[in-house]
């Protein structure tokens, strides 16, 4: 079993009968969703799920996972999602797959937000790492200019050459499920900005910025897949405590 699978499958244990569940996007939570599909086949488990992307919606549908929307649900019992980077204080960078806005909307509606990563995602800090920022396409050049006043490096995310609907990928911006663009921006001078939370606030205050991939103080549980198995870290008040393996 690879480390992503270890973490993804472990987190699926959290889902209990009758729960409203948010399903994240990416190659780690993929294993949570597969496991959930298996459990639905083998157990008397009734759940309703909200996907964070069209990709996850398709996967959930293919596995027979019942879906719902925020028209019918206001809170979610649990949301499980991946991350691109996790600090020792459990701040996250998300949005590698471009689903950051829906992922944040869904995670903010969670009673328990569980993050699943392999141990390669553990970092000391976000210095120099690209932060995905969702921006509106209109006048995106001016929004990028505003971000560039304090970013050390930034790039408009382009479609991957083999992406669905990519005609001339090199010249086509990646478009999110919400019809927006994504900028990946590095901030070499994080120290002068203060903290990821401050950076998020600074970015959010710029006209044209819709959301950032900085998820600070949001994770309730972090499941890390490593060689020894799944390590679970749980937030208790403001601190995170490691739990014994399998004590989940
Ligand atoms: O934020 C995300 C998508 O927008 C993903 O959760 C993040 O990129 C991690 O993906 P993976 O589990 O494939 O490494």
C-alpha cells in the first residue's frame, strides 16, 4: 500500500452511518473515496456527500456514493481532503489541483475537517513554496500586478498539455470549476509578512482575488501516511496531539 493510500483509507474510518460528508479532491483523498465506495457496498451505511470538484463528483457518482448540495444541507459532519503542504502548526497549502475555492467552502462547513497527506507534504514553513490564488479572469493582468508587489515570483497556471479541452495548452490558462484563473505565487519574504494567516488576509484584500490556497487553523485532524502506517494528529484546543496508531 502506498503512503497516500494508507492515509486516505484510514480517514474513511471516520465516516459513520447517517453522516453528511464533504469529499475533497486529489490523489490522496481518492483512496478515501474508493474506500467509502467499498463500505457502501459491504455495510449498511447511509450517507450524503458534497464533492469539492467536478472530478470528485464524477468519481463519487461512478462508485454509487449519494450526492447532495448546499440547497439541502447547511453543515457537514466531516470533510476529508488532501493538501500540498502541512506545517508543524497544521497550516495548509491547498489548490494544487485547482479546487481551492470549493474546497475551502466545503471545509468551512465541516464540524470535523480531516486532512490526508503522505509524509512528503510535511514542511517546516511555506517560505518559497507556491501558493495557489484563485482570481477572476477579467483584468487578471492587473490582479497579478497587485500580487507581484509583494510576491517574489508568480505565474498564471496554464492547462496541462493533455488536459481535457486543451487545444493549445501553452497559451491556455487553466480554468477552475468556477470559471476563474489560478495564479501560483511564491513569497520568499514570509518573515516580513508575518504569518500565513496575515498573507491570506493581505491577498484577500486585493481586488480580483477570489480565494487563496492558505488554509490556516482549519484542520481538526491530520492523517499522515508514512512507512510505519497512518499517524493521526488531533487538535485539542489550539494544540495538536499525536494519537497512537489505530487509535482513530
Ligand atoms: O488542494 C487540492 C486540490 O485543489 C489537493 O487536495 C492537493 O493538491 C493535494 O493533492 P494530492 O492528494 O493529489 O497530493
